């Protein structure tokens, strides 16, 4: 139940409910009307703002259209410029390509001309080389023929030399001829190393023995003998030995032969008071000398003990050079008195030269002083001549003395 004023309404009554519903509906309609009116006012304001925005948007669209027109014009300008540039670039490229093509054609033509000239020069050089090679080949063949002729001569010489070698073997196989060969070799070495008056060949000693070479050395040591007759049979047997037994037997024979030869030289050529207290045993072969020193050192020591010194051609030359120094020293001692006399005379000559040089220096000093006097006088005369040459007439004061008057004409 609802009481409004004096009237009471029953909510269960449908009419009441209908009236309430109509009243509520009327209130709702009024409220909605108010709301619609308010919204209409807001819509009008929004429409005005929207109209203003649409007007600004239209202006922006106009500006955008103008910008689009300008952009379209710029694009057309760029397109035209690009077209013009492309045309110019194409034209420049065509010109450049034509120029490059012309240069290539010129270079190809120049290269072709150079190649032609090179081929021509090459052909000329090849022709000259072929001609030169032909000449050289001819010369080479000529030289080859000459050399073949020389080889033929050398072959003949070799053939003759082979015969000479066989003859040399025959000489060495004979004891007497071998001794003569050693004497010739010794004479050749001694003649090259010593003066002719310092040695004698085949000199007979007081005991009747003949020395192959006697060198006149001063005392001490005195004259010394060189023997050149060395027995080579034992050495030849040693060299030809094939078995150990033959080698041993040849070595024994070598020792016996060398010892006997050392003793013979010591007994024959070492004479007290006449020769030196030693002698030389000359070996005409370096091979024999090397064999003795390498494999038979005891024989060398026995030679030293017997005062017999074994020498080869090389060591003999060295020994003879030493003897030459000894002879030179001895002759200088012999000539010492004469040398002192010559030195005394030389000293006197030097004193005379010094004395005469002093006198000459005195003359030179006097001459120098005379020249200095002449120079001084010449300088004075030159100065006076210069003053006379530069003399000027000047007005002299009255009463000046030593003035020569000039007469009037």
C-alpha cells in the first residue's frame, strides 16, 4: 500500500501499477528529452567544430593539391632533365666510344705497322745470323780441320813419346845408363842453383874415387860430395810385387841395397881434411824418396848416423839454395877488406861533396844578396819614375826658394 496525500494506493491493483508505470514512463521520457536536448546542443557544437575542421581540411586538401601540382611539375622537370641528361650522356658516350674506337684503330694500325717492321727486321737479322752462322760454321769446320791436323801431329808425337818412354825404361833398366841419367839430372839442378865456379863434376878425390859432383863450400864444413848412382832394382822389385811374400822379400832387398849404398858413399866420399864430414845421396825420383821416408824411416836414420843425407830433386834444390847462401856469405867475408876500402873512399868522396856544397852555398848566399840589392835599387828607381810621371805645376808662394824661373818669350 502506498499513501500519497489523502489517497491510498494498492500496489496489487493493476490499475495502480499501470498508472505508476505510465508516470515512470513519462518521467523517463522527460529525462530522455532533456538528455536529447542537451545532446543536440553538444552535437551542434561538435558539428560546428567539425565544419571548421572540414574547412581546414579542405584548405589543406587544396594546399596538398597545389603541392601535388608542383610535385607533378617538378617530376616532369626532373624527367625532362633526366631525359636531356641521358641524351647528353648517350651522345657523350657515343662520342667517347667513337674516339676510343678511332684510337684503337690507330693503335691497331700502328701495332700492325710495328709488327710488320719487327718481322722485317727479324727476317733481316735472321738472314744476317744465318749468313754469320754459315761463315762461323765454315770457320769452325776450317778450325776443326786444323785441330784435327794438330791432333794427328799430337798422335804422332804421342807415338814417338811412347817410343821415348820405352827408351827411358830401357835406360832406367840399365845400371850404367841409369847412373848417367841421374848424373844429367843432378847436373841440371846444380847448374841452375849454383855459380859455375862453385862446383866440379866427375872430380877425382885423393883416394882415387870419382865424385859425381863436388861443391866447394868454405871451411867449415868444406867441400861436399853429391852421389847420383842410386840402385833402383830393389825399388822396382818392391813396386812390382804381387804377393805378400814377394813384398816382404823386396822390402828386405831394398833395405840391404840402401844400407850398402849408404856405407859406400860414407867410405868413398867422406875424407877427413879434404871433404866435409858428410855427403849427399841424390835420388832422381820423388817416388823413391817418398817411399823411403814413408815405409823405411830406419834407413833414413841410418843415413843420418853415417852422415849421408838423402835428397830428392826438390829437396836437393832447397839444399843447394842454402849452400848458395853460404857461398855468398863466404865471398862477402873474403871481400870484406875491399869493401871497407871502398867504404873509406866513399866516405872521403862524401866529405868532398859536403865541402863543395858549403862553398856553393856561400856563392849562392852572395848571389842572393846581390839580387836583393838590385831589386831594392830597381824599386827606388820605379818610385822616382812614378813621381816624375805624376808631377803637376802648382802656384808657389812668394819668396819660395829653389825655384827655377821660366823665361818669357
